[in-house]
C-alpha cells in the first residue's frame, strides 16, 4: 500500500522512499525507545539481571 501511495504522489522515487521509510521507521523507533529506556533504567538490579540473561540467551 505504501508503494502505491508513494508512486501516486512522487513517482518511482516516491514509491522507493515510502517503501524504505515504512520498512525501516518502525524498527528504528522501537530500537531508539528501548535504548533510551535501557540508558535511563540500566542501573536497576532487575534491568541488569534481565540484560545479563538476554545476553547469555543471544550468544
């Protein structure tokens, strides 16, 4: 749908930009929000424990 709207409004370049933005923006917003929360609450023992457990799980 975003490609169609982007094409109608801006041609091929508009469709490309709309598709890239619709794909990248949600992940970018989520990652920035999580980064801010981790930076703000990173000193809490519960957050440290969760971070340690996730790190072991992801390695």
